[in-house]
């Protein structure tokens, strides 16, 4: 898989794929081509049975400083409508496998929204999260008002979005936006460690559980529990459930195959 603005390693580690955003001169600003490449890579990795977890990262200085302001500065509403970035972002959101963002430096605007679209975030001590769109006369457009509010609560989300101020990794951890913090030289290793732990589990159960958790954002508790129940029953149709439960009874480690 060769692209211009991302680097993809489908077999970075056993069952773990790594995608690096790679526009360092523009702090990984998310132009349309980069987002299209990311959508295509994620689809391909989602279809690859060898891959169980995907880690998405940038570089030490920036995960991504937002959508490409230079590319959209002169657009009008109809241009934006025709470009229809939502289809690409929606496709990315549909990734079935767990997606872990490994964030260092800036995760701003669309960059913060992309990190929040991932299932978990591991940050370096230098990470800075923000939705600074207000400072360029707009507002978050890829889910920031919803996801930041659900993750951190109304007061902090309101303050961040209306002032455009950034928060550091420590505050992001305190308020539930991210999972872990590691030193700058170790944050990617830490994300891979988390991915490795998840990759040891049943890929089917992982996928079904992720799907149910993601649904919880759209459904009320009763419908959500019903959805969870169907996925739970479905897992008894596969071999991984037999393998997992038999391994427990036989006092050995399970060897999940994802079938
Ligand atoms: N777009 C384009 N170029 C960017 C950029 C961006 N977002 N951020 C940085 N760059 C470029 C700079 O222009 C500069 O390029 P040159 O001048 O060297 O050619 C280079 O990266 C280095 O940046 P700086 O010189 O500014 O570096 P500093 O360390 O001084 O400052 C900074 C770093 C991150 C504080 C600063 O660059 C900055 O404020 N950047 C803009 C942050 C921002 O406002 N982000 C939000 C953008 S709006 C949607 C999907 C997504 C979105 C909306 C809708 N749909 C699905 C509909 C998202 C919108 C946004 O993200």
C-alpha cells in the first residue's frame, strides 16, 4: 500500500497495522488527498484478516494540526457541499477493527476530531488537544461539538470550543478524553503495547464489543442493551467462544483464530 501523505505498515507487529500521517511540513494538516488515502488504507486493513488492531499516529511534533486551511480558505458553501468530506469521514468512522490514536504534539481541529473518531487515544507528554476553529471564524465540523462534549462534559467542551484554547495531555487524561500518557520517546510503544493486548483477544468478540460500545452513543440504554444482547448471542455461533471457554476449563492460554 503506497500513498503520498500516509505511510502504511500492515504488519508492523503480529496482527497490528500502523498508519503514519506524513505531511510533516504542514504539521500533518489533513488535506483532501490525505483523508482519501486514510479512508482507503483503513478499508484495506479492515478487510485483511491478518490485521486485528490498527494504530494511527503522526510524528512527535504533530498528530495533525487540523484540516488544511489553505485548501479551504477560498471555498464557498456550495464548493464545500460538492467536496462532501462527510462521506470520507463517515467511511473512516465505520472501521470495524479497534483503532488506536497515538498522539504527540498538536491534535487540533480536524486532528482532534480524527483522534476522537479513533476508539482509544494514547498521548505523549507533549500532546496538545484543541478545537481552535473559532479563531479562524468557523466551528468544529467533523463531530467535535458532540464527541468532545460526550468525552469531557459540557463545561470544558464549551470553554475549549468557544475560546479555541488547547489543553495538555494531563488535563485530557483527567477529563477522560484519552487513555494513557507516556514520555515522548515511548508513546508509540505504549500504543503498540495496548494494541498487542487487544490483538491477543478474540477478533470476533473484539469487533462485536466495539460495535456495541460505538452504538451506545446513538442509542438509549434499553435499545443499546438489546443491541449488545444480539452481539453476545452471535458470538456463540463462532469457534472463538468455544476456544476461549475450553481454554479456561483446560487451564491453558486461548488461541483465537477469529472464526
Ligand atoms: N492547515 C494548513 N497548513 C497548516 C495548518 C493547517 N491546519 N496548520 C499548520 N500549517 C502549516 C503552516 O501554515 C506552516 O506552513 P508554512 O508557512 O511553513 O508553509 C507549517 O504548517 C508550520 O506551522 P506554523 O509555522 O504555524 O507552526 P507553529 O509551531 O508556529 O504553530 C500551530 C503551530 C499548530 C499552533 C499553528 O500552525 C496553527 O495554529 N495551525 C492551525 C490550527 C487550526 O486552526 N486548526 C483547525 C483548522 S480547521 C470537516 C472535517 C474537518 C474539519 C471541518 C469539517 N467535515 C467532514 C465537513 C476540520 C476543520 C479544521 O481543522
